[in-house]
């Protein structure tokens, strides 16, 4: 049975590998606790029993006990060998994705995740997958090292700039699970958080349908507002006038801003478009040139929607 | 104050020059002690600020960039400026020649040079704080460290220089132990503290150059773009991790072996009993030193390294756990039928056994491949290494500091406040860090400035613990400094211990011994000898 409530230590297990990881975790926990109780129990017992009372005297010469020493060498060695083999066995399973897996390309960059699906669709910070089917992830980074971590699935894999890494999972229960970046990657490392949305068969098919005509039936402003969070603009840009890693969007449209090189530019459609696709071209004074390009992540319809959204923020 | 009639190493010769140009290993040890305690305090204050920021999930006590600099500096200061030099360079320097019945280390000038190199390297590290700090984490992982605009170069240059001081100390100890033992003292007549420092010194001399080379490559990468770690030029950022951990895993044992070495002394002295399994403890130190070179890949189980490599590293990691376990069993067995007294150093020893056992056992979770994947880079790791480094090494260091304090300064500290502080430190430590095991297992990643609301209660609890811990250390600093001025005069051998340093007066004369000592019994001959306390 899958443990979906979690224990004192572990969060709910929501992938097929999770119960195996948890079994080993609990085995080490219980065996370790017994060892700890014996060692610390004896220590406390000896402290009480052999407490120094009165002046110093000679104490017995007990410097060896071959039988005892063999036991406390061999027993732990055997136990850790069991743990070693058990752990390796699970690790291999984690590293060999089934052949028929649903494959998603995952890209990490400062400071968001983007996902490319087999049908050509893409998404940011929300990985949508079918329930009860193996999902293979092909991971790579556009800048520094990140790490793809879903605690409820017990999987983690570093995301490197110079090669692909692979991991996989099979999540039987529909739901929304946290996705963390677990390799330190700079200022907004702790905001590089997304979700994995596991959908039942019918919902997943519906999602695939709707993702191909996203934004339909919405005004550009509403679509832009949706993209603002869905495409992780919100990680660095606020819309209430306060500073963050990047400048706030509130009331910037149509107004001049000072750039890092001292010149000035008016925020118009072209400036916004350029800043999305070539973020380093004109950096606002007081901010660092850290934004990644959205080339290939946002299409022109989506950029139009964002422009409309920024216009609406007065 | 010292009685003016008795000459000892503290009062003769006099004048500041006699300290700055001293070749006396005891004075150099004291100078190291002053420096590392200062950095311990600085690193501790940084930790308190970090815990304060983490009190609430959306805390804004400091900015995200400042937070990233704080945990980097906390780690770098505690590791490179405090723990690595702590026991060998301060207590080791002070005690080791006395334990061997020697007048000094083999190369007194090299010893003084190591202190100056240490200070020089520390200044570089401090300069990088002033010049824009560093935000890479103490591990300086590429390509982040080659692209961030903080002063990585001066910090790594500082660490590079500090490496030399570590090598100097290690080299000095190896030669001293080989050549300057009292005539008649065989290797198995040496106190186990010396064995531990010997194993440490081997790692210091063999592993530190690799860190030096790695950091030079990092500096060249940043300043000249040589491309060894840069994927755009055909380099590999994961190569950096291999280089870094090839040093830094053995470095973990540079940190813990001297701690274990102290515990062997304290267990024997405060149970007044011959140490159980002398040779097992001595050889397990060497075994640890050797295997420690072959386990670095266990820091990289999720880095995409091959399954075969992961398997080998996991296997060797479990092997290195065994000698550490054996030591713990030996220490506990030593207590059987002893005469155990619970002064402050013994309280630290018991804390060590309790905390280091947890630190060691939680290492089993991390060595197990399938479980490590879940726990890697979470607070579980943070808790694990604090249990080993702080619960282990720092407790041992403080135990040793309290044990040899009367010998070093000729003053007794307040036993009452000593016990109070130890108990506060023990409780505060567990509240702070045991909580982090649960946080980590629940999935809380490390190095997060803000975090999800679900982790708030545990984070807050951990922060409360840090205040208890801070209070314990504050009390300790106060009574130790107070004892220097107002402490009762310490006798030559307040604990009734049997190693050679307790046969001279407190503080010892400049030449360590009035007359060349004669070895009449082994270091732990509590079965035949009762030394006078006083």
C-alpha cells in the first residue's frame, strides 16, 4: 500500500518508487535507533553505576575482549552491507526509465523551470503529467547547475549546463506536488519552486487539447496576467511598484526609464518585446543583468498579451 | 596574576615582540587559539542572523543576496578559519610536544610561519567580505562561482593561502612525532591524541595541495577564462565537484579525527581507567585517514555520475563508517568499571558520544544510494554535518579546551558555570539541529532564503534552539575570560591524569619540563598508578 499521509520524518509518498525508499529509510531509522539506545543507554548506565565516589584508586585493567570486539566489528559491517545493497538496488530502479515512458524535456534556468512536451506544447513552473504512467524527464540547464527535486516522489536529479541528465517517476494519484530547485543557484534560488500536476486520464487529455489553443476566449490583459505567473515573470517582477530582482511593472508603460549605461528609454511595445527576447540589451539602472531570454518560451501572441497586461497596470 | 617569582612560558620572556617572534609551540598555540576563537564567535553570530531570517517563511530581515552571503561566510569561516585549524593548531600545538616529552616541535620557525600564513590568509578572506562578499556557498561550485559578480577570487585566494598553514602544521607534526619522542617512548606508548593528530597530519599534507590546485584553477577560470570548468569551452563544471570533494571529503576527517583524538584522552582521564582497545583506536584513525581519500563521490550521487561510480563510492562510504563505530564502542567500553567524574570536560565528552553517534548513524541514510537521492541537498544534510562537525568536533574541542585550560593559563575556570554552559549548549544544539533532520526528510531544501509555509513551525523551533545555543556559548566566553583574571590558581595536575603534560607545572615552564622527563608508565596506566591531584 502506498503511504499517502507521511510519517514523523517523511512526507507522503506519491510515486511508485517512494514506498521502496521509505522502507529502507525506516529500516535504517529503526536499526539506527536500536544502536543508539544501546550505546547511549550503556553510557548513561556506566556514568551512574561507576560514578567516582571518594579519592582516586586504581581501576581494573580491561583493555581487550576479542570476542566482544569481533562482534561489534562484524555485526555493524554486515548490517551496512545490507543497507548498501538495498540502497543500490533502489538507485538502479530510479535510473532506468521504462521504455514506454511519457517524455518531457525539462530546462532549468535562473530562476524558473520550463517544460517541453512531446506534442510541441510548453509550460513554465508547472509540469503536467498523466497519472499512473511512467514519465521520463530529460533535464538540462541554460546557465548554472540546478537540481530537480520532488520530495513527494523521492526523486532528485542535478540539472547541468553541458549535458543531459535523466530521471523518471510514475505518480499513481492525481494531485499537485511541490517541485524545488535543490542546487543553490543564486539570488532567487528559493523562489525557483514549481509544481507537478498529475492529472487523471480524461483530465490529461483535456489539458493537452486546451494547451494547444491557450489564451483562447480571454482578453489579452487577462491572458497576460495569467502568463505573468504561469511563465514565472512573478519570480522577479512585482506589479505593486515595489522592487524585486527586477523592476516592478506598475505604471511603467509610456514612461521613460533610466538605463544602466546612463541613457534613457521610453517603455513601449518594442522595448518590452526586446526586453523579453534579449533581456541584456537595455538593462534598467540599479538592476543586474540576470534575466534569461524567453526566446522559444513565449510566442508572439503571448508577448502581445504581456504587453497588454503591462499597459493595464497603471 | 602570575606570581612574579615563578617563571613560565607566559611571563618569560616579556614584551609584545617576544610573542610576535616567539618560536615556542605553546605561545603559537595560544595565538592560534585567540584567532580561531574570534572567528568562531564571528561565524556563530552569522549563524544567529541566518536563523533569525528563517524564523518566518517570508522573512525580510536581510535581503536575499545578503542571506546568500551570510550562509556562505558562515560556512567558509567555520570550516576554513575555525574547525580545520582549531584542534591541531591550537590545542595540538600546545600539547603534542609536551605529550612526547619534547621541548618543542621539530620545526619551530615553520610553526610560527604557519600562524602568520594563517593570519594572512584570513585577512584575504575578511577582505572579500568588505569587498562585496561571496555568495557561492562554501563549496564554490562552478559555473555559479565563475559567473557571480561577488569577490570569489579574494575569498578563494584566502582559502588557498590558509591551505599552506594547514600543510605546515601537518608536516611539522609528522616529523615531530617521528623524531622527537622521549627516548624509550615507542609508538604504542604515545597517547592516542598523538595518534589522532598523526592521522590528521597525513591527510593535511596529502589532500590540501589538491584543494590549492582546484582553487587556483577556479581563479584562473575567473580571471583568464581558461575554460576547464566552462561547458562553452569544452570544460566540465562537474569536474570541479570531483576536485573539490577530493580534498573536502578527507578534510571532513581533518576536522573529526582530532576531535576523536581528544575524546580518547578525556574518556581515559575522567573515567580514570585504561583505554579499551588502544590499538583498535590508533589503527582505526589510520584506516579512516586512508579510506577517506576514496569516498568523495558520495557528495555527488545526484550529479549524474555513472551508476558504477555511485555504487563504488557508496560501498567505500559504508566501509569508512566501521572504524568510527568501533571507536565509539571502545570509548563506551572504557567507562565500564571506571571511576567516572563529571567535570565540564567530561560533560562535553558525553555530549560528544551522544551527538556524534547521531551524526554517524544519520550518515548511514546518506550513504544508502536510494535514500540519499531524496535527502541530498536538504536540511537533513545540514543537520547531519552539524551533528558530526559541531556535535562531534566542536564538543571535543571545547572538552579539550576546558581540560587543558588550567595547563595553558594556570587558572581554573568556574566549574559551576562550566557545567551550566555545557548543558545549555547540549540542549540548544539538539533543539536547533535535530529539528533539521525532520525538516530535511520532509523535503526542505538547504540554502533557501524563503520557504513554503508548511515548514514554518519546524524552522521556528530550530531558531529558538539557536538562541539557547548562543546563550550557552556567551556564558562560556564570559567565564573563560573571567578566569584569566580572577580564576583560582591551577595545580600542575588538577584531573589526576597520567600523560606527560600533567607532570610539569601549570602553566609549564618555557622549556616545557624543568628536567628531562622519565617515562615510568604508559599514558593510561590507571590500573597501576594513582597520580596526585594538584
